C-alpha cells in the first residue's frame, strides 16, 4: 500500500493594502498529462508567473517536472496579486519533486526573471512585517531587497542574486552551471533611494512674518493642522515648505509604517534605511480624489495622504481643489487612518499627517488688508470661501493670516531665526508631551481624544479655560473647536515649559484659531 502523497510547501505573503496575510503554497505532482495548474484566486499577473517560472527554472539548470504540477495557494478564498509569489511557487514545486529540501516554514518573497535572476518585488517591507508578526521570521528575498527586508525587527533575512544560488543553498543539484549572464554582479540596494527625501529649505529664508512663524512653531510642536491665508507673494508656500525642517524625527513605529507605504507603491527599487525625516507631500490642485486619499482599480492604492504619514500634507491654493476630495480628508484627520472600500475588498492605510492649507482671501487674491485692489464681488468671495467646507475647517487647529511683507523686512539684510534653532526649542516641548501622554498610548497633543481632555492628568482648570468656555456658549466655537483649543493651549504651555496651561495659553490658542466659526473669511 503506497504512502501519503508528498507535497512541497513554502510560505508567501498576500497584501491587502498594508496588511499582510500569510499564504501557504502547496505543490503536488500527479501522474496525469503534463500541465501546470495554479489554484487559489490568483490575479492575471500571478497567472502569468507560470511561464516566468518555467523559463527561470530551465535557464537555472533545473527544469520543472514533466508531470502534472498543481500549485494551491491557501487560504483559497483570499485574492492573491503580484509577482512576489514566483520564488515561493517554484521552491514548493522543487520540494514536491524532491529536488530541494528544508523549504517548509520559510517565507519566499521575490520575482523571477526569465534568466533566473531574483528581482525585487514591491511591498517587501510590509510582507516581512506580516511574516514576522505571524511567527515566521525566516525570509528569503532577492539580494537587492535584503536591506529593506532587514529593517523589520526580528526578521532573519537571506538574500540571493539568482535562482541557481537558491537551489544550491537548499541542497539542489542543478544540471547546468550558472549562466554567464548571472555571473555579473547584481546591483545592491540603492542607498538613499527612497529614504533620502532631500534637503528641506531653511526657515531663515523667510523675511518677517513673526506671527505666522510662531503659528508654524506651535503646529510643529503639537502636531496641529494649519491654515495660512494671505495675498499672493506673502510667503504662505515658503512657510509650509519649511515645516518638515522643524519637525522631530519619526519614531520607530511611524518610520516603519511610512517606509512600508513607500515600499508598497513600488516607486523605488528598494529601501535601504527607515525614513526618519518627516515626509512632505504637495499635490497639485488638479489632483483627483484617488490621487489625494488613494484609489485605483482593484484594491485601492495609497494616495498622497498616506505617503505623507508622519509628515506634512500641503495643499497650496486649497480652494481650487475639488471639494469632494477635500472633504474626503475629514475622516483621516480624526482617525489617522484611511479606509477605502472597493468591490475587491477593504484596505486601510496609515495617514497620520499634519494638514497645511494655503489660500488666498478671494479669487483675485487681493482682498486681504484694505482690499483696495480687489476686483471680486461679494458673491464671488462667498463662493470662493465656501469651497473649504465648515466641517473641514473645524478640524484645522490654527488659522492665521499671512500679511504682505513690508519692505523693511525684505531689505534689512538680517536673516530670521533658522530651522535648527527653532527645532531645538521645539524638541523639549515634544518630549514633555510624550512623557505626559505615554500612559495613554499617545505622543502628541493634537492626538488627544476629546474624552481624555476631561481626565485629571490632561484637564485644564475652569479659571484657565474661561475664555474658551465663553466662546463655546456664544456659539463662536463648536464642541470640536473647543477641544482643539484645549490641545493648542497644552502645546503653548509645553513651549513655555509650564506644567499646566494658564489663561494666557488658552487666550493665545483662541487667537490662533480666530478665523473659526462665525466668520465669512477662509
């Protein structure tokens, strides 16, 4: 009586957004007519892997079996996509044919070239994160993906240049020597390809604008959202572009998530280091909703809001954006994640960013100050300002006016305070709030839930918050706006080094939010 059939087994990872699912790859060799069947809801790119696998195996000196090969991807109900399954499928087929050994329980993540090269597959970082979380830290990747995969704590990564090397490493005996094309060195990870986000302009280049600079400092210290309104040429864009330069470096978790999102987009070959610098995304005002929050056919891909995770999403000429796209930001502004529903499934991406909006006071731009040069009618002004909805503005903590720069500030020859000096002043405030909020699993004042603001550890005394309470009773603040003023007051107190916010901190917070409810301007 014959024994049970021998199945070749390996592991791979299927991604749904940034969340990975461990997939068991089973291979069985039958006695029927020759063929190669792939089961388990593979998409078109994965169906095409059969021809890539056959050519890679043949050109690596160890052709696939001539008998009937059936490969099953478990769980069968989960859709699988992409070329990252190539190596796992082939190694499972070899194991079923007794060509290699020791593949069970190992995760294989690599695309195969027709000549047998192992190529980088987009999304290696989130795949390895999922594998380690599932208790399978042994990962086999292409050599150019090795540095990126090794970013995950606890992962034990082995990188190979070619299928020939993988076969030998797992006890196989290729029938042919390594092809001469494979003897050429494969380029390793391009250092700084994705993690080097480029130099950030210095705040010293901004002339004057002391109030706007203070608002920028408060926003950076507490992680608050910011609206800059002013006439053309006042310096709104200059200020926004310099915000990443005064932000603290990303913590380990945020850096890993931000790097994983960038890995998923496939915009670079490989990521050699974690992203520590705060990202900066500035989409054009013609950007669609899919480009801004994520979308596309099949499972939704990440948009600019997710690529800005841990950093800044800057919308210049904000009223010119599609209003539906702007309002789509309301959910991530509250939760820090974007949830996208499509017929193919639901995906979630991290989107904890600082929103910075820049807007003119009217369509012509000259309606600020005295407005003597403004050519807009009152109806045009109302239509323009109405493009930024009240619910969206209610979520923007700081709303300031950036006046036109005076000639004295431009021609004085005295440079303003630089980014590094401001950053050094911000870091102690960031440390203070991180220590205070650590018991609640938080790190920045802007992320404090409204319910927590009533806790003794975070609550502001009745005397100190009297101004904000009066504004709430007069309907000048919404309940959400009141909570955001409390968070702002904490940040201002942290910048002063105070243990608790005082009345002056709450009053300053109200002033920074003065373009809130009840006003007709943006």
